[in-house]
C-alpha cells in the first residue's frame, strides 16, 4: 500500500497548523478539515484493495489508521470543549476543565478490558480486532461516518483511535489546568535576569525528547523538579519556545520506529568523536 507519502504530507500540514498563528478554536476547525481530507484520500487507497498479508492489514488498522483518525476525534472534542469553556474566573475554568478530564477518563474505565489489551501491547486477539469482516455490534463511541464502510474499518480500530485522542486531550487539558493554577499563585522572583546568549538550533522535538529523558532519569534535583519548571529553564537558557511540549511528547511516544531518535543520534555521534580521537 502506497500511503506513506500521504501520511508524510499530512504530518507536515498538521505541524504547520499547530505551529502557526490562530487561536485554539481556529486550529481545531482547520484541523478537522485537514484530517477529513486525509482520511478520504486514505480510504480511496484501501477500499476494494487486498493487503499482501494479514499482518499488513492488522498493522494498518491497529497503527496507521488510528494515528490519523485519532486526530479527527481530538480536534472535534477539542473544539467542543473549548467552545463551551467559561470565560470568567480562573477557578471556574479549572473546575470545568477538570470535569472534562474526568469524563474522558470514564471512557477508559468503560472499555477497561480492551484498554488493558491495547496498553500492554497484546496481540492474541489482533485477528479478531483488526481484520476486516469481524465487525462488532458494539460500535466505538466515535461512530463517525467513516466507520460506515466495512472495507475501511474493523472491530476495534475506532476504539484505538479514541484512546489515542483522549490521551492527547487529557495532556492538553492538564496543561491548561496547570497554567491556570500557576496564574493564581503569587509571582515568584526569578534569579534568571540576564538574557542567555545560547540558542537552540536543533528541532524543538529533539529538545523535548532530551527534556523528558533528563526528567525521567532524575538527574536534576534528584527528580523532585517538575517537568514544567525544567521546560521553563530550557526555554530561557536556549532562547526557544517549546510550545505544547506535553502534546509533542505524545507524538514522540507514538513513533513507529525508534522513539528516542535524538538520543540515539547523540550516542552515535559521541562514539564517532571518541573513535576519531583514538585513530
């Protein structure tokens, strides 16, 4: 199946949208349009075609389609949540956003058996869950019009997409809650007064990968510092805006090949440098 080019173009368009101007509702609306176009193109490539092997079919409906379809669910839910968000005091907004998080987490509890199957990377039921023709009467929560076509859907690919979408939404909402809570706290004096002369010239994704690696390793303050404070320091020292680093970390986790591309490259380049000094 020649859908890799389509996916690359789609990822580029989505990245441009996320990093561009416009408020969250504008981005959600534009995102919905982009994702729907991509899904329709992908649908044309898949419907009426046979996969070379059953393993290819399972891979497509377990990993490829949910990766795109989850973005549609994400943007539709995001638009709905943000359009109804109270514009008043921070306290009211925090309460509202926390309620939305609780609603999303209810989905995981309602689908706990499959959620645990998917999360632990199990494969024993993949033939039932991700091969066409084994449709379940229990439709996923997100029964969009794309799921009507039996040639483009399986028993659980919609559920996987919903899990991925709700993961992204919860990350987004928690960051919003954190930001609002910080706004309500007294302003702290910062010791960082002089501007840094260092500039991060790699990609933001690479820096975020490094940020999470350092946080996870507990190499700074014995692991007691939170990710938000570390991100603020990175942004200050390297004169860079990391944007929604929580969201980027979700994308890093979803990589098909190596999740630690930047760290792997650092190891390779450092080894090459040390080897060249020994020659």
